[in-house]
C-alpha cells in the first residue's frame, strides 16, 4: 500500500513542478504579423488576407496580454450568429486546440492569398485530427468555414465530455491570478483531479477486493468444481485494470485544466502510452486467467490434445497482444506505423519464404489440433512408424516406437500421411486357423469346436457376438478350424495377454480330448523295394 501512495505522491509532485516550469500562455510564440508597406510590427493589426493571417489573428487576440475576443471572432463565419455567439466559438476553438495539446505552428501555414489544396479548393485544414476545422476563402477574405463554426460545439463536447469544462466556464476573477506560472483555478483543478483519481482508485480497489475474495471464487467453483484458480492471478488482473481505469479518468479530465500547451502535449502522450501499457497488461493477464479456466474445462474432457492446445493458443494470443500494444504506443508517438508495417511485411515475406518448412509445420500442428486424428497415448501406425503418441508440439509430433526409441515426425509431413489410429478402436480382432491332423475323427472335430466356442464365450474379455469358430477346410496336411474372436480391449499389451489365455485354454482342451495339431508333412509311398540281385 505504501508503494501505491508513493506512486500517487510522485505523480502529483511531478505534475505540480512541471506545471510551474512550463507555466506560460498557450500559443504565445506567434510569428509577428507584418503587412506590406509596414516595417515594424503592430500588435493591433488584424488581417484575413491569407490562411496564416486569419489563424494568427484568431489566436493573437485571445492571449492574456491581448485579450480581445470580439476581434478574434471576426475570423469566423457570421451569417446567422450574433457577435456574442461568435466570440464563444472563437474561445471554444482555442480551448479545443489547448485541450487536445495541439500547438499551432503559424509559420507553417500558407501565407498565399490564392492558396488552393490538392483538390483545387481554396481551403486549408488547421487541425489534422479534425479535418472539418478549416479556413476557406470567401470573397477576398479567409475565414473559418460555415461547417467549422457548426461543428465547434460538437467537437468541444467531445474534447470536454460530461461537462468537464465547468472550471473554464465558472472561473471567477480571482481565479485568473497567476501563481508559479498557472492560474489559481488551474491549481485548484490539479488538486481536485488528484483527489478524484485517488478516490476512484480506492473505490475500485475495494470493489475488486470484495469480488476477488467473495464473488469470483463462487463463480469459478460453480463453473468448474474444485477449481484451483489462483486468487493472486485474479488480483493481478484487478490491479492492471485499476491502473488502466485511473489513466483513462486522468486522460478524460485532464483537458479541463487548460494547462500550458507544452505540458499538455507531453502529458497527453505519457497518458496515452500509459493507457496502452496498462491495457496490454490487463489483456495479457486476462489471457492467463482465461487459459487457466480453460485448462480446468480441458481436464474434464477425454482427449489430451486440448491440454496442449490451450498453452499454444495462450502463447499466440499473448504475442498478438504485445505486438498490438507496441503498434498503439508507436501511433501515440506520431510514428508512421503504416510505413513501418509495410517494411515489416516485406521482411516478413522474405522470412516466410526462407522458413517455408517452419510455417508448414506450424500449420500442420494447427490442423492436428483442430482435426484431432489422434491424442496423447494413442497407438498409431503410419507408413514409416508404429508406436504411441507421447507429445504433439508446434513443429513436430513425438512417437515412442515399439522398440522404445522416440521418433519426431514434422507435423507438415504427418498431416499428409495415412494414419491408422489403433487407439480409437473399441475392440480388437484375432483370426487364425487351428489345424488338426487327419487322424482326427469327425466326432472329435465336432466336440472340439463346441469346446473352443465354450472357452471363448466364458472368457471375460471377449465379445458375446461376432465370434466365428467353424470347421471349414480340408487342407493338404491339416483339417482347418476357422478361429475368429473379438476382444473388448484396446490396449495392445492387454490384448496379447487375453489372446494367450485363450490359446492356452484351447491347447489344454486338445490335450484332454486326445486331439493333435497337425504340422506340414509329406508322406512318401514306396510300391516295391529293390532286391539285392538287381544290378
């Protein structure tokens, strides 16, 4: 808690000290307005001959040492507006510039009375953020356009939402006295803003603590029984969101202070960067929270692939959040993100061409996770490997072969192979021939077949239906009994053990019935033996 209080204290001291350091009127550095034929500058000159002189006249006569709003109002479209209304519009437009920390570099505005834009129109846009704020030529004069005059109140409400311009509108005379470079009402606004932000933070912190300790655990336990979601993780999300809320409140209320333009400009940049950082932190930690909840759901499913898919998706989403946050920060620093992304795209294309196999394997891993042809622990067979799946990674799948070695197959190749998943079977079939010798009588064969059927039927691991045991063939040297049995087993080792039990029982039955199994043999018949007299 002390660290939080120290943080707010340092921010307050920084804001107050910097305010005093930069405490000067906005737009004071207006270039001197020199008309043709006049060698010296006359501060009372008002001119609407060029875009530069119109904007300069508007701002010049709203300075503290030269405050003549009636003169400034002459730079605005006036049909249908009273002089008082035009004065308010002139003041509001300057407040928009100051509230948005937009410094007007008058020397960069064209000083050509016949200026035209790229579309051939006699107009000049003063504020790039608001394209509809522009001056246009009417007759021989340049004035703020009819459209601009109409939109000024709307833009002013956008810059000063929820009536936050009340300090500007309700400043008494004593409030205009300067102290350390700022007016008294501005100092009052600074302390009120700090107090309000502190209250907002404390209230939200209390609400978040209540939700974390009471409400959220109940919700998680209902969603996932015996949930182990960490309260520290939930609290970290609440902390990040509280900081985001504080910066948004400051950013929304800061324009009401009408602080010096230099201070406002850099403070707004810092606030926008802070908002981006805290927003990224909030989403980043939310991803951890959602992934932990998803892991709880995944643990209740039969498949094991989703247990590995969730960490993969979490890493991808986190990376995307960080990248988008960096782009947003660069935008707030007035860096040309479009050109930067174009350069990154070209570099990314070259990288993708150089890493085709990596991209192919990554897409293959996504295909495996989505299609789920197998899961962890399944016994699979491909054209090149037979074994159990032990891991499905981003680049390759690891399979433990029957000889105990681990084989890694790139996912890009695995998705193109024919995969037989023995782990998905619900039963296993065993088929062979029981070859009896030709000395076996028909009664013995019939009794032996019935005995084998009884053995199969009484075995606990065999199916009750589908088994086929018949005497079906008189081969060259054997009397073959077709033996086809279905086992309700999927594990390979269990199947081998059950099959062994059946075969041993069959051999014991044959021994009890004096039935012998045949083996390949050849009988040679000799019609006569040669005599000793024959040569």
